[in-house]
C-alpha cells in the first residue's frame, strides 16, 4: 500500500490507472471495524481503493474536540492495508486548505435538523472536504456508513445537485456486541458510560419492534416512545430524538411504509453519541448522479 501526503503526487500516481474502477473511503482516521467494513466493501467492488485520513477542521465547531480527536496514523496505515486499501491519502491541513477555506459548499434544507441544527456549520465542512476529495481522487464509487445517515443524505444531495460522476454507496452500521454503533469517539467513554451507551440501540430496536407490530403508527408516538426510555438512563442528556422522512429529512405524521429515520443524539459525560435506524429496515442504499 502506498502512503501519499500531497495532492499532486496522488493525482500523478492515479493518472495512469484511470481505466480501473476506483473506490474512495473518506475517513478522519483512528480506524475501527466500521471503517474497515467500508474498505473491504470497496475492495470487493473496485480495482483500486483510496482511503483518506484527514481530521477536517471545518467540520468542528467552537469548543468541540478537534484538538483531542483520537489519532494514530501508524495503526491506521496497518489496518487499512490489511483491509484492502491500495493508497492511504494523508494530507495535512496546509495541503487541503493552503489559503484557508475561502470557498465552501453548503447544502440547505437537509442540514436544518438533527446534527445540522445541533452543530451549526458542521455539514458545510463535511460537504466542502468531501467535494475536494471527489475532485482530487475522481472516484467511481465513494463509501459511507449509515451510522452517519444525515451525512449520507447530504452527500447524496450534493452529488445529484453538482453532477459529480460518483456513485455514493451507503453501508450498514457496524456495531459492538451490545449494539453500540462503532465510532472513533467511543474511546472517550468511561467504563460506566460505555455500559450506559448500549441503551441507544436497545431503545431504537424496541421502537422498531413496536412499529413493526403496528403499535407505533405516528412519528410523534415513536418520538415519545424513544424519548421516555432514554430519559430513564442515568447520566444521559438528550440532544435530539426525531423521526423524519428519509433521505428528505422532512417532518412526518403517519408511519405508513415510506422510508423514515428514527435518529437520536445524546451526551454521556463529555461524549456525544449518535445512532439511527431506517424504517423499513434495509441494507444500505446507492445513489448515482443523473
């Protein structure tokens, strides 16, 4: 596996191989099994795989964890190579934003709720760095995890609106044995908080069973069901609980079979956790620019 830090060097390396199907897995590093599942999927479907590791300052707000975000590039390189990556792209902030970020990409509507409301400007940073990676790498396919379902919807919208020739592949959330969605930020949790964190997916599964049994027929009922159970968890502070259409992320009344998302964000100590389920349940989606 090649480790490349410079944009020009990456382009030069990829230029002779443009006839190959190229996959991109954008990450902020500190790789875990969720990331590795994306890399393995890309390696199955593509002849060459680029994994980017870049802690993007644009998607962190004031007081967030940019400085303490976990980093271990040597470990990332080893894991990415074992999972099937051909190139590890590891640019610095000065390489990605040599003159600062004077140009940004903003998606409206989809970013008004959920994490977009809780973290103003976050998705402008996400869309900007992903659009840069798409221009730099020019992948045929790009792979994202469904844990960040709003992010997937935002990237799909950007691809459609700006006519990127990229297929966005959304892959299922990878979970710990107790259901906690894998995240690089899980390392922040104390042992007691880690036990408490399992309540997120447990509650979402209970809500899914209630919906499938026909006992949750309205979005407001589902929100109340989830919120009441999370409020009983000691030390857990709710940021949001919402049930919306997906991928449009618009308010719903009845849950009558159209795709919807039940999404939660909470704080345990200093750690912010998110999770979601898509109803009806399915194994990820694909979206291609028209």
